[in-house]
């Protein structure tokens, strides 16, 4: 029987070696790919967490804007411009510091949480600052951002000094006061140097109405049941406001009487409504059934003694035309001054 000898078995060894080598290389490449994928996922989680933290910063910025825009500037007439800005800055900071911790979660376990690091405070230049920390989270990855928000103070006050008491309106530079009882153009500023008498009439002054240089009875309501006077801004007189019988007077600005306020009505309905402040330097002689309503502050006598509340009746029986009430003009110095939240942000990534 014949045996065949094959001395080329090394080919099988080579095949086995090649299989081992390629298997090793494949496993190495697979391990590298898995590691790279893990690193990519970690990096992606970090980027997502940072984005979440940035969203927290933007969310808090909107909350600050909401608080700033809803804040009503309070004018203290016995304070200077700087004192008013400091007082209002502190009040606004209190509202900003009361913003609750902002936290957002969703189904993908991505969220952010914002808290105050350094509470809101007022600088000497009346700029407000508040520092917050926003922490973004994605799965088990956290990223933190610190940001300081700055709010610039209003500047309009510099051109409109705050008055301590109601004052005589400024006369337009090209205006000449009227010195006769001729019919008045009530569409703009009106100033007269003669007594003003109304009887069973309606008047609607669209601007300031000033009676200057008249002593005694400067403004007289002469009786009847149809006297209605609306002044859209300030009503000022150097003398007395004398009402004989029946009156409906609405002043949407300030009322300044450098004389007496006197009523001689016999059961006639008298209603005076002032949406601003009232200054009465003489005596106030209204009867018990007369109605004087002042929404703002009231100052009486030559010493300008301030009366905190001065409402006699509700003035609800003043049957003025509906057009007198709409649209009602805003009270001066309210809702006018706003801090401005700076658009630029300067985040510090931790």
C-alpha cells in the first residue's frame, strides 16, 4: 500500500495565523470604535448639558425682563432724583431677588436649574446687577454657567425734575394770555387774566387751563344744573374757586387753588374729581353733602400741610358725558420710567 507524503502543511498554519491576526485586528478596531463612540456620547452629553445651562440663563433673563417691565416707578415728591432712583432700585431688586429657583425637566432627562449666587443690588450709578448660576444636566453629565445681568437706570428723569408740590403749568413760549371774556379755543393750552364764569355750560379743555393774576373769585360756577367742566391736564387759579350751585368738575392732572374753595349751594350736587394732586392754599369750605375726590396727594394751607387721604364721597353722582372718562389719561410719573435689561450676556463656563 502506498502512502502519500504532503510536506506543505505550513499553509494551514499560515491560514490559522492570518485568522488570528485579522481577528485580533478586528477586535482592536471594534474596541477603538466602541471607545470612540463612548467618547462621542460623553462629549455629546457635555454639549447638551452646556446647552441646557445656556437655556437656563436665557430663561432667567426673560424672568428679569418680566419683573422689570411690570414694575411701576414710584415718585416720592419730597425726594431728589437720585434718592428716587435709589429707592426704586432697591424696591425693584427686592422683586428680582424674589424670583423662585427656575427648574425644567422633560422626558429625555434633560433639565436645568437656575439660582441666585449674588442677590440684586444697586450701584452708585443706579445700575442694578444680579449674578446667577445655571446648572444644565443631561443623563449624568452636569455643566454650570455663571452670568451677571445688568440693568441700566432710566434717564428721562434728568429732563423732568420731580416737583415737591403741584405747580403752575409752564406757559408755551409763543402763547399770549387772554385778557377778555371772549369765547376760548379749548383745543390747546388756555390761560386767561380775567375771572372765568360758567353757568349752565359744558367746557372741555384739552390741555392746561390757567387763570392767572385774578384775586377774589377766579373761577365761578354761577348756578344751574348743567355745569360740567373737564380739564385734561392741570387746572390752576391765583384766586378762589367759588361754586354757587351744582357742578361737575373733572381734572385729570393737578388742581392748584391759591385761594379758597367755597360752596354756597343749597342742596345742589357738587362733585370735584381730581386724578392728580391738589393744592389749596386758602380755606376749604365745602358742605357735608358736597363731594371732593382726590386720587393723589392733597396739600392744604400756606404751609402746604400734606393730607394722606382726602376723599369726601365717591363722586359717583357726577353725570358727566361718557366721553369724559374714555380714554382716561395715566397719572403723571407712573409707569413711565423703566430700567433696561442689557441684551448682552457674559457667561462664565465652569
